[in-house]
C-alpha cells in the first residue's frame, strides 16, 4: 500500500500514519517501522533510505513525514527525486507493507510519487474528532473515517508532536550494490 496523507497543519496527518503503522505492527509484530519522525515504541528513526535493509525478507513500513522536503515537487528533474522514484519501485519488491508520505498538499511532492499512490487520505480539522476522507485511486472509492479525540488514542500514537522531522536523504542508498542495478 502506498498512501499519501494530506491536510492542514494540526489536522492529524502524522497521527493517522502512526496509528495505522502501530495497528499493522500489532497484527504482525515482526513488521519494522522506519520513519524520520521522532517516535518511541518500535519506530526506527532513519536519516537515509540506505538505513532500511531492503533485502532482509522482513515486512516493513516507511513513514515520510514532511515529505515535501524529501521529494519536493519543485525538483522534479532532480537526482534525489529520480532515486526516490526508483526506490518506490523497489519498495514493492522488498516486503514494504506500507509506504506513507505526509505533507500539506498533494502537489507539494514529486508527480512521480503522486502517480504511484494507491490511496489518498485527506484530513480536516475538527475540535472533537479526527476527520478523514480516504480515496482509493484505482476504483474511485471514497470512505469517510472519524476517530474520536480521546487521551488513550494519543498515548497509542506516542510520537513527539513538537519535533520537526528532517528530510530522508538518498546519499548512502546510491552507494549500495542493489541500487546500482537500478541505475
């Protein structure tokens, strides 16, 4: 599953990604969650895509918070975006259960990434609930989702909401033999 989560600041984008990843990890405790987010409880923080073991045979989830800094739409022809696009193809063949990109607007991330998304999740601010609209890109199906804002759900998500995630780079990934095959 490749999911793009979009919405205004404070609408629950990172929250939903963390809830989804943690729920998938409950279903399969061997899933490894990688992210540039500062989170505890089984989340592996990465700075470069090379820190993810692509060929270890284990199921993985990748969460890219503030994705516009890792795959900026204004840099469509950049080397960084070309490498990310190749990596996205590799994700499908490397046991990635979910790849989640989080940003404010879809047009802020590279068009090649947007075109590979299976689902879009639009977030809306609401004082009492997290309001989402899930759009499945192939079937044109939309599903509304609402999660009540309760203390225990925040404890479950368990990430630093004040931390600003740095971009995930590709410098070390380009040096890996597996990636050399894709050039």
